[in-house]
C-alpha cells in the first residue's frame, strides 16, 4: 500500500507541476499577456509555499531526472519533461531564493522557454540573465562541456553547432582547446547526412578547423 505524501512532498510536487505549466505558458504567450502574467503569479505562490519547507529551493538537473531536497525524481513524465527541457538548455541547476518578484520570474521563465537555438545564439541562459541584470533571487549554474559530451540526439547537435560558433567568434582559447581535444567524440555525434544537409553546421565546423590551423 502506497504511503500518503508528506505535506512537504505534496508542496514540492505542486511546485514542479506549476513550473511545467508556467513554462508551457511562457512558450505560448508574450511576456505582457495577462494570462501568462497571471500564471506566473500562481507559480510564485507555489514557490513561496515551498519556502516554508525548503529555503532556498534548488533543482539539480540531469538528462532524464531532477534532484531536489536529497531525492532523485525520475521516470514520471513530469520530472523527465522538466529535466530534458532544462538539460538541453545547458542548465545544471536552478536556485530560487526568498524575495522573488513577479517581474523577475517573468524574465527568467520567458528566457528558458525560448526555442533552444535562440537560447544558444544568445550565449545560454546564464548570459541572458546577466545581460538583463534582473534576477537577484534566481541563480543558474550551467553544464560544463564534459557533461555535454554525453548528450545524444538532434538537440545535442544544435548545442554543439552553436558552441563551435561561439568559441571561434569570442576566440575563447580554453573552450577551443577543450573542443579540439574531444573533437573525435563530438564529430561522432553527426552523420554524413547532417554535414551534407546543414550548411550552418558545415560552416561552423569549417570555421573551427580553420581557426585551429591558423593558431
């Protein structure tokens, strides 16, 4: 017989359900849409309820699971969906602290709900939030490249396309060295079809190799 959830576990589950709902709304509506603003207010109240048990609220992210309050949350579709979305945006953890305002949440949720390619073009969630300077109560930790090397699938390819591009444009030697040392593993994620059909991918890999040759 299943044991009933504790009040803390119920509140945590409501928070995660609320996060999934508000992320869906952030994807569907403009930041100033009344329905979206209302959904953010509802979600903020769920966070505040969770602060009674956890403060701060920190979500650690793996490709298919979440780790919150010393527990792995996995297998359930809610947890897997949230983990996948956050992981593909290079998010390793998100921490919410007391004092959150609606405006801060609106900016954060709108940022992480952008299409993956747009997030990457802007340099990742952490970079977007730093540019806004409006998230004093939210901290995002991004994945390092050793963790991204394990990713597979179409979305993972998109991540590497933009990582190559950003490293060369910024002449970031530390990242370029890391990518060069792991190039065989990275390039193994692509098929010949990807190279033939994706001009942007071809160009970014060409630019990366040309930069290596030059330097």
